C-alpha cells in the first residue's frame, strides 16, 4: 500500500493533473459543464411531468426540454472552440470560432435542402446529446484551425491604423472559409453523412461504457482518482458524452413504445442509485461518524452530515479524511465497485425500471431522487439494499479508524 501511495502521489497524480490542465481537455470539460444549467432545466420539466402523471393539472412543457437538453450537441459545437481560443489567449476570435463551430456542425448533421434552397430540414435528435461526440470532434477541429491561423495576419498590427476588430474580421476570413468548405465538401461533393461515421467511430467506446464492466470501471475510476485528491471532473470528457447519449437514446426508445436499455446514465449513477452522499456512498460514512467515540471524528460527522445529505461530499472526503488515508480509501474503492455492479445487474434484469428521462437534480437527497429518476417504487427497495451493503463495507474500516483515533486522542490528553 505504501508503494501505491508513493507512486500515486509522486508520479500518477501530477501527470493526471497535467492532463486535466491541458487546453484541449479542459476546454471539453468546461464546455460540458457550461451546458449543465440547460440539463437541470430539463430535469425540472421531468419533475413536472411526474406530477402530471399523478394529476394532469399542468400544461405539457416537454418542448422546453427539447430546446434545452435537446440542443446540447449544438451548444457544445459553439462552446468548445470558444473555450479553446479563450484558453489559448486568442480572445478576439473566440466568438467567431464558436459561430464557425455551429456552421460546420449544421453541415455535418446532413440537413435536407429543398428545391432551390427554399427550405431546409434537420433531424431534431441530431441537435441533442446523440450528437455530443460529433460536436466534440467539430469543436476540436475548429479550435485547432482557428488557433493555427491566429499566428498569421494580413496586416502588421504595429503599423496598421485599422481598428482591431477590422483586423480580426479579415484575419478570420481564411480559416472560416476553409472550415466551412470542409463541411461543404463532405456534404455536397462526397455526399457523405459524416455525422453517422463519427457516431460509428465512437460506437466501441459507447458500447464499452454501456456494458457491465464499463459501468463498474466508471464507478471504480471515480472513487480511485478522488481518493488521491484528483477531481472526478477529469473524466468528464469520456463519461459525460456516454451518459448523455444513453439517456437520450432511452428517451427515444420509450417514445417509440420500446423499453429503455441503456443503464450508464447520470440519472442511474448520480441521481438514482450509486452516489448516496456522493461518489463512494459516503453518506453511510457520514452517519457512522456521528456514532464515533473519537471526538474529532464525531465533530467531522456533525460538520459533514448536511452537505452529504445533499450529495456534496467534498467536506467529508477531505475532512475525514478519505484522501490519502488507506484506512478509508479501501472501503471507498470497494463501494465504487460493488454498488455499481449490483445496480447494473438489478436494472439489466428488469427488476427496477431503467431511467428514460433527463433528471440530473443530483443534489436532491436519496431516496427522493431515487424515486424521481424513474417513478419506480422498487427503486427505493434497491436503494435500501445498496445502503445495507455499503454499511457492511464501511463499518469494519470505520471501527478500526475510530478506535485508532480515540487512542491517539487519549495519548494526547
């Protein structure tokens, strides 16, 4: 364990943090985080729709969900090149880069253009989470091209008397023209539906993410990295597109009269079953800390109970601490594996309904959010079972840690 700790502290963690701070990776993270308010609005609409299922007293607001969560793909197509140029300190062209991203994205989703260009028809689902991987590819390409051409200018900026915004306009003409021409070439000349090819390219990653082992691996990676102080946001560029596409595909299946089949969604993991108190099922530890004999641990329990109740576990993870604490890291990892594994198996067997609507109000306490993600009362029974399993995992490690801390306090006194 000591060798693992030294390796993670001195080698692995610094490298991961370096990757996290990379312009391209952090731009993807920021882009996904920027659309979260739209996803939360869609989650509120889901909550209202659940009320209507009980008593239809409110109007149908599903169109609001369509124009929030349902546009997440095109939002990222704008945001990603915008953030890339912002982080590259090319702020004068970041808006143009974002707009160019939208233009290219619209071409690559292969619209149907009517006679003489009198009308244009898009497939609405391609604007949403289904197109997340496409928008990431588009955003990275546009960001790269705009960055490359930012090093060249028509003018000598020190000698020209033209206003800066005029210089920016002219200097952006070539990269914008080239980028849009690429889209035109695939659409008009080759007549290739690039959208389908990009989705197909990422299908192995999507399939892995939606598999049992992919779901369990996600849970383990989140808890493992977090236990070394590495933010779970580092995995956002990988896991979020998989999860958002999963819930979007589930919604589409249910709308067609089929059953939801994709388990790896943020609704399942964060809001429903696998993050009671946060990653690692830390609410159970927060409860146990309230019973601690150690004065320090009991005080930590009192301070972290309320945040943990609303699934905010940073105070507990860094306060107990779990980070770099082998005594609590191990049960933290075990929860990150066992809880997702049981959840996946139960949902895949059809014992509990798989979530099929966007619902990411992850700060609602369990089991309220557990019920709201799918409206299935059996989900609450699953939650209670998972909480019992988590208690069995946390308790022996907690008792040893509590006794150790108590002895240390007695020696200090």
